C-alpha cells in the first residue's frame, strides 16, 4: 500500500516570520504601496524583454526534448514532469533574471522547500530556507556589483519620475516572488496540459494537424486544468456583500479560481475540453490589481513548449493508466507528482 501524503498545513506564519523581507513583494501589498511596486517592476519587466527571450526559450526547449527523446528511445518510460515541464520554466526564469549557474541548484532546491516542504519538520525546513535566503542575497549583491542585461539588474536600476527605487528588502522579495511565480505555475500548466491532451487524444491529434491553434489551446488548458487553485488569501477590510452572502470585516477570503473557470453561467459546456473554442474568459491568471504580471512570459513559454512537443513528439502517450497518476498535496497548486510517458 502507498504511504499517505504528508499533512498539508495551509500557511505557516511562524516560518515566514524568520525572514521579514519575504513579505515585501507586491502580492502581499495593497493600495498605493502595491501600485508603486507594480509600476517600478513593470518598467523593468517589459514585453520587449520577454519577447527577446523567445530564441533562447526555443533552444532550451529543444535541448530538453533532445534528452527526452534519447531517454525514451526503444519505448522506455520518461517522466515528462521531471525531465521537461519542471526544468524548462526554471531555466527560462533563471535566464531572464540573470541567475548564474553556480546559484541555480540552491535556488531551485530552496523554492521546492518553500512550496512543497509544508509537512517537513521545522528545523529541516529552516536549514533549507537559509540556503535560499543566502543564495538570493548573494544574487542581488552580485548584480549590484556587476550589472548585466537581465531583469534583476534592471530592477536595481529602475526608478520612477520622482527618483524612487526599490529598497534592498524589496529587491530580495521581488527576486523571490518572480522566480517562484515564474516557475512553479508554468511547470504545472505544461504538465497538466499534456496530461489533459493525452487523455483526450482527439484534441492532441487536432493540434498536431493544426498547430496554429496552440495559443487558443493554452487558454483552454488554463481554464480546464490550470495550475493555480486559489488566489492569495485576503482579509476583508470592510463588509462585502457577495451575491447575498455578507463577508464581515476581518474575515479570511480565499477565492477558488478553478471552479470559477468552470462556471456554466459564463460558458457553454464548461467541463468539456475543447481546444477549438473561442477562448473563454477565465481567472487562471487572477483578477484585479494582482492580475498576473507574468502573463506574456507564461503564454510565450507554454506556446513554445506545446508547439515543440507536438512537432517533435507526435506519438507521445501516457505510460500508465490515467487513474494511476497522483496529484501533489498542495493548497495552492494543482499539479502532478510525475508524468510517465512514452515518446515512440
Ligand atoms: C501559467 C503560468 C502562470 C499562472 C497560471 C499564474 C497565475 C497567477 C495568478 C492567479 C495570480 C494572482 C494571484 C492573486 O490574485 O492572489 C498571479 C500573480 C502574479 N504572477 Fe503569475 N502566473 C503564471 C506565471 C507567472 C510568471 C511566468 C511570472 C513572472 C515571472 C508571474 C508573476 C506574477 C506576479 C509578480 C504576480 C503578482 C502580481 C501583483 O501582485 O500585482 N506569474 N499569477
């Protein structure tokens, strides 16, 4: 019998208290403070910067698929999550941010701990988190000394009309949130999307024949099996009436994004996966002032990943019965533990 998954505790306030800088980013700010940070970060994280990454994204995608095709030759099973969906966004975000090779493994492991280590004993968690904190501090200090053509250097340089800049804690926090948000989410959009298309084979075949439909398919997958289950927890600052239910001041509000994306009042047959439909309106990237800042990057990365998979691995198939796939215990993310496939 399989061991039960570790218990998932929602939010470990005492853990985050040991690193106050971590709560200095825009996702946990409101009003003018949020607006100021978002304006500064947007000035550095431009569409042009994202689009200029396309050739290296394609090269990273191809290099990972070269490995997948070698590992999967002769019908061997490959874990597409570990070998493709996971390393692709991590490598892309490290390129964008300008993370040097010697810090990547520590940052990668630290991010894993922060998001997946909820069931871990406190001491083990703290030791791993310290490695992440040290690596991020070194990263920002290095960019200050030796700026490059990367997003962290741009965030250090950015200033608004009044000469305002991001503080040291804000830089650390922003580096953390951009690497975290730019990575775990896209991993699961790709892996969940592949699983969905392979378990609805006609949809996979349709995209193989008409790859120009991939951008619309990415939107459909975001709705149908998106990676983010809930928006960041909120506390009501004043009473709010939501469809007759009153949320009182001080009450915790957790917005479930995925059920909203399957709302039959918004779209016909919401439970049907149909990559040919007009993109439905969705909350996969959130809504309002915290609407995802990385939309352009996520869409570009997912488009390149799916187009390349369809072209280079047309015979991709699940290597196990879909019922055997397991989903990682997470309050925030909807994602698989593994994605065993064959490529020939
Ligand atoms: C498939 C990929 C992605 C999905 C599904 C996604 C989803 C989301 C969602 C739902 C929110 C809103 C959270 C809330 O309201 O509490 C959000 C915010 C955010 N996302 Fe993404 N995201 C993705 C990729 C990215 C990428 C690639 C980046 C950047 C590198 C990024 C950076 C951010 C940031 C900075 C915020 C906070 C914005 C703010 O507070 O103003 N995301 N994302």
